[in-house]
């Protein structure tokens, strides 16, 4: 039985998708003027930067995608290049959303539209992005990456995890669950 090299990443997608659902729900309410818990958006930005980007995207970019390149996938004009571009596009939406949230927190009126727009744009982008990884890129990786490379890929993930505190995932699960229970 081959060592699975994408299951961990698929599991991380589940938690990221729960945050995306929260962004969709709350951004729609913000656009209508019925949700102004700006702290939610700041926690969302922190989740995306730390859990989705620094933790999950780093495993993809530094470990799995590198392994695909070593197995012949081109770096340019390839599915990897497209995934990297989408990671960057996501960072841009989140940056714009954060700036508007900070303005709202500082008392500036009328930031709801830009916050909701960027939260929803991020959610749509990442939902599609995760779909492509789960359904196309990860299954491809499971097919093409030889057994001999698999232990070092898992070791790469473990090394990335070792840089985070022991309660890292539990902490972000708690943040997501807390907002899921918010009425
Ligand atoms: Fe990705
Ligand atoms: Fe991913």
C-alpha cells in the first residue's frame, strides 16, 4: 500500500472550507447591513494568513508542488503555476479586506461593500481552487509521484508542522467552531 501524500492536505481543506462558509454567510449579512462584527473578519484574516497560507499553502508550495516539478511537471504555464497565481490572488483579496476592516474599526463609515466584496471574492476563488486540488491535482500527484519519494514528502509536512505550536490546529478549529455557533 502506497503512503498517501495528499490526505493531510485534504483534511486541512475541510477546515479552510468551514472558514470560507463563515465568510460567505457573514459577508452577505454585512452587505445587507445586518452584521458588523469586524473582529470576525480580523480573525478570518488571521486564520487565512496563518493556517491557510503559512501552514497549508507552504506545504503545497515547498513540498508537494516541488515533488511534482521533480517528476516532470513544468514550473511555468502549468497547473502548479496556476495554483501559485491563485494563492497570490487570494492574498490580494485578503489584504484589501483587512484594510477596509481596519478602517471600519477606526470609525470610517461605508466600508461594508468593500469588505463583503473581497470576502466573497476570496471565498469563491478558494472554493474553486480547493476543488481543483482535491479533484485534479492531488489525484494526479498520487498517480505520478513514485513510492521512493513519499517518505520525504511526509517528512517535509512534519517539518512544517514542527514549526507550529502543539495546539496549532486545535486553536484554529476552536476559532472556526466559535463563529459557527455565533448567531
Ligand atoms: Fe493551493
Ligand atoms: Fe490547498
